């Protein structure tokens, strides 16, 4: 037999085998059975009057074919989004392998009434499974449609607030709200329940900065679980205040005494002068330290630890007041301007420092210009701060009573002499300590309001 005569007959079989292998490879990759992944960025199961739902979709093998989003109730289904994505060809599948779809959802515009509903997400890929329709990932999420904003009723009556001072408002919400409180211009002061038998009643401490006087906007806000916001005005009167202006000459002796300790606390070149260090300390480190204080004051116990007026350093003279505007001069020229956000009290050197009122120690450590610093959380966003201490006698999370010794006065940080820098904060805002030292003010503006609402 001549083998050459059989050679042509093998080619069709070889070609057929190659086609079968190619088809098998094609089907192996193009008929894969893994459905697309769907990650809806939905942090709640209640949908309000308006929201945007973000959905991350991915299919790394076959690519994304289509996305459909619908809302279904007992008697109807409404399509919210129907989107198809381009193909990259029969061999490659879909041109889009992953994407994020942002979908505005307005139930009223869709004609969907408040009540239970089903949110349906349907995503298909470019696999040839399902007779060419692709793999389907169907995600159904039960939701509750709630388009009505919460109602807010103000229960406390008089709200006389001073520029640079604090206030308290008591209010009732018509439904549970994860977020509620007071807006002062663009600053938010959270409220909380749990202080009355009626859990719908909340209270909130709020404040005005030393620069917020008459004309400052103040109102209540509440956002329910569906994201609906309700607002209510607060009847109030703002008393204007004028604060002292002072000039502080900076001497070379002052710089030589204090600036070397700050060299490693600020970003200055190796050859920086004490004058350059001072400017960096007074301008930047001061801001950084105040921001750190505000962050600490952003985490407060949801209970009232304090009672009555606050006590101050015994036998102390007032050396500097709250919100004093300080102009710093050096060799006769103005070099900086800052506000003093506390009261400086001078007594005997290393005098025992009492806790102004009961509370939990929130901070006890060295803090830049404030030196050794203790902060006490008195609850509901109210904090006291004690700075420049030579010694700290308390530790974080320790409970202290009114008058307990928390340390001794000193001159750590940016202090040329032994004294106590004392501040009061309401959440993130420094306020005038004089109000809280006044027991009658605390009774009239805080305690009496709470007691009046608590009466049966």
C-alpha cells in the first residue's frame, strides 16, 4: 500500500478535530455559568421622598449585558432603570466588565404610595447560557416607602442665648430619627433621647461662637430612617457681646525661654530662629491643637453627669478672658492675631486644680501649646478643659466628682508663668465659662427647662 495515497484523506479529519477543539474552547469560555456580582450601596431598608441608589456591578468573564431596576408593590411593578451595555463581539463578550450605576429614586414621581414594597435588581451578562440570554443575578430587597418628613414640636419655651454662650432646647419627634439636633448657621449640635420616660422627647445643648451674634440662624432638624428631613424654628433671642482686645508684646527673652521646646513639634527647617518657630506655633500648632480638642469633644456620653453650677480654681485671679482678641507684636510691629478661647486663672504655684463638675475624664496627656491637659466629659456634649498643668492626677475614662483634684497648675506648653487655662466646650464650640460658673444661670437655662418638661 502506498502511504502517500492516504494522506489527503487525513486532512478533513484533522480539520474537523481542530474545529471541534476550537468550538469546545469557545463554548467553555462563552458559556460560563457564573452570574454577575451586584453590590447595592444601600444602608437602610426605608426609602424616603428622594434618594440615589448606587449599585456596583461586575462580571469579569463575560461582561455586563443589562441592568434593570424596578419597584414592585402588591398590585404593580414600576421600572426605574433599564440599561443595556455594548458587546465587544461574539468572541469577547461584553465591552463593560464592571461599572457603578447611580439611580435616583423618587417614589412619589413613580406613583408609589407609602408602605411595603420590593426593590428588584436584575443584572445579565454576555454569557451564551440561557439560550444566549446570559446568566441572571436577581436581587430582591424588601423596603418600606416613607415619604413623610418627621414632625418636630419644641417643648422648651425661652431660649435666650448670648454671643459666645450656650443654650438648651427640649423637643419631641413624631417618629424615631437616627439624627436630630440643632443647626446654628452651618454647625450641627446633636440631640438625644433617654432623659425622659417618653422616648420621643429629646434634648440638645447648642452654642454660639464668639463671632455669632444677633442674626445667626438657629433651627431644629431631624432626619428619619428613610432620609426625610423635618425642620422647626426655635423661638430665641441672641444677646450681643463685645469681647476685650489686647496687645501682647513678644520679647526675645520669651522666645528664648519657650521656643526651644517646640522645635520638634512644628515643621521648621533646622536653622529656624525662635521667632520663626513662634509664628509656626501660634498660627499652625494652635489650630491643630484646637482641632484635636474638638475631635475629643465630638464623643460624649449620652447622659448628664454634672449637677448645678461649675466650680473654679479657688482664690484665683483672672489674668485673661474668654474670646479676648490678642494682637501679638515683636519689636514694635504686629506679627500675628489670635483669639483666646478660655480663661486664664492664676493662684499659688502648683495649686491643686478641682474638677469643675462631675464627669468622665476624656483626655489626660500632653497637647502642644496647652501642655499637660485634662478634658472632662460632663455628658451631652459638655466638656471642661484644664491646661498648662504641672501634674495630672487622673487617667482617661476615670470618673471624677465635682471638686476632685485632677492635677496642679503649672506652665507647660505655651505658658510663661504658672497658671491654669480653663475652657468650656459645647460639642465642638468653645463657649464662655462665666455662664457655667454661675449656678443661677445653669438653673434658669438648663436645669429648669429639663424639670419643666419632666413634670407629669
